[in-house]
């Protein structure tokens, strides 16, 4: 019962945190010097966003009134956001030939939808593999669908969610280790990979210890659309600023 007293954050509050950390990550990627203390801090804290948004995507699929409307809303804003995404990150090696993160959330939605069907396991595995392949061409890469599978496995269990977060941190560290190892000694690559887990760990703390499972009581419509609209709008603004100062 004592633990219930610290569950002060609703779903929308945590999403606002995720939006802010995403903004910091994008500022780092576009404007800050790679390897600088501020740039790396903003980049690492930005890892809070992907795992958090995937967690709420899985939860949202469970509670939404219309799965089709949810999916088409994602598709709509994936299309709307692509030009701003390219505008913001044009010339960045990290984002070359990539589609925006809402495209990846569409793939994650498909992962969830497939998991709810009664198709043969072999067919589902083939479809998962196809979606995983497509995710390599999107921002967040294969981590997003893998996070989705982890939270599907957790299925609302707090204990399993904790385990899912541990696996999510390991997945992120492993995926970051190999690029690091190409440019630095192995020991430094391991340390840098472990530091990168901080954003995911912060998400775990918010979800497992502070999330109360509720939505905001007032302004639900505003919050719902804010999270969609903010993404292309902030990318457009960052892209225009990048062009003006370049």
C-alpha cells in the first residue's frame, strides 16, 4: 500500500516527459557537437522516448475503442511527418535513408495486431521477421518492434514489465556496443553502451514506480492530439532553424 503513494504520474504526464526528452535528443542530433558532454547527455536521455511510447502503444491497443482508427491515425501522421523529418535531419549520417519514428510505430502496431490473431505461430514469426526487417529503415530501428514484443509478453504484469525493461536495456546496450567498438577500445565501448541504458532505466522507474495507470482528467482531447501534432511541428521548426544557421 505504501507503494501506491508515489504513483503520482498519469499516462499523459509521462508522455509529456517523453516528448521533452525526444526534443532534447533531436537538438543534440541536429545542433550539438557529437561527443560533447551536453550533446551526449541530451542524446542518452532521449532513449527514454522510444521505449516509453512503445509501452503506451501496447497499452493503448488494449484499451482503444477502435483499432482501425488508432492505426489510420498513426499512418496519417507518419505521412505528415516525413517531410519535416527529412527537413530536420537532411545530411545527418544517422538518419540517411530512414523514415520517421511514427512509421516505426505503425510497424509496432502491426506487431501487436498480429499477436492478437489466431494465425499459425510459424506464419506470425514470418510476419514478425518481415516487420523487423522494415524497421531497419525507420528511426528507432529494430529496437521498437523488439520492445513491442517484450511488452506484449509482459501483458500488464508488473513483474514481467520489470523483466521486459531489463531486456530492453540489454538490447539497447548491445545494439550500441558494436558501433562504439569500431571507433574506441572495447572497455570504453562497454562503458558507453551501459551509459546509454540510462534513458531506458528512467522510463522503467517512471512506469514501474510512478505510473498510476490513469489518464489526465481534463484536457484529454488536447493531450491526445498534442502528441501527434507536436512531432511534425517541432521537426519543421528545428529543420528551419538548421537551414537558417547553416
